[in-house]
C-alpha cells in the first residue's frame, strides 16, 4: 500500500478515486504513566511514556485505515491527515484519514545521467 500526504503519489498516475478512508483509536492514560509524567514535568524533558503511547496509537489508526482501503480495492491512500481530540477525562482519540485510490506507476524512465562511453 502506497501512502502519501500529498494529493498524488510521486511517479504514479491516479487511475481511479475510490472513497475517503479513515482509522481511529481511543486511548486512555495510565495512572503510572501520569505519575511519572508529573515528576518529569518538574525537571523537564521528553515524556517518553506518552511519546510511545502516541506512536502506538498512530500505528494502530494507520493499520485500520489501510485495511479499509485494501478492502475497497485501493493500492494507495493520498492526502493523509492526522487529527487528535479529547473524548473524556484522560482519554484521547487519534484519527487518520485520506482518499483511497488506485494508482499505476509511470513507465517513463528518466534519462541515464551516466551513459556508457564507448
């Protein structure tokens, strides 16, 4: 599955636009993570527990979006965007969306910058 935050996939032609696809996940904070994050706020620095939580959330939401696109017959998703929102106290949603499309690689090759010298 090709993924692009652009409106196209470089080096490919969009043959068919299918539909909007999305994936989401809702995650809550862990009490232990909150305590450690509170301590880290005092001394400063990256809150690695939350960084890891967000990375896991992004991956899960992306996987769900890709699954939907594949089930529709797409081989690429373009215009990918991420969004987050608070759902409840201590719980957030990570939402990813884009347009499922069918693309084909361009067959035009670039000229060889180092042609054989003979």
